[in-house]
């Protein structure tokens, strides 16, 4: 399973999620919001329009990492991400 992670290499929670998912064998498509203008725009659009961020808007929390599963499900919880997915089988 491939998981898109929107976050930042400067965020300890993002780094932890990337490490755990890689260690468990997930394919990760990482969007670094501080590494590219397109990545930042994608994140801001998501933050401004998705109900996932309703409790975060108006606070000083960023809401990263955001994990987007192959079926389009979005979560801010690594625990939930791991509960509802399984890694892609590795090629032998």
C-alpha cells in the first residue's frame, strides 16, 4: 500500500511517521511543505477545505503529518494509519 504523507523534514512527528512507515515496509509518497511551492499549496488547500482540519484551524497547530491512504482516507494519526492499512508485499 502506498501512503502519501504531507509534512516537513523539520517536524519531528513527520520524521517519526516516515521512519515507522519505511521500517514497516510501506511505500511512501512524501510531500515536503517547506521543500516546494507546489507542496505548500497542496497542504494549504487541504487545510483550508478538508473537515479533517476543523479542530486545528484557528490554533497554532500545523496538522502535520497528514497521511492520505490509497482509498483517499485522510488522517493525522499514525496509529489510525497503521490500523487501517498493511504494507505492500516486498518483491522477492
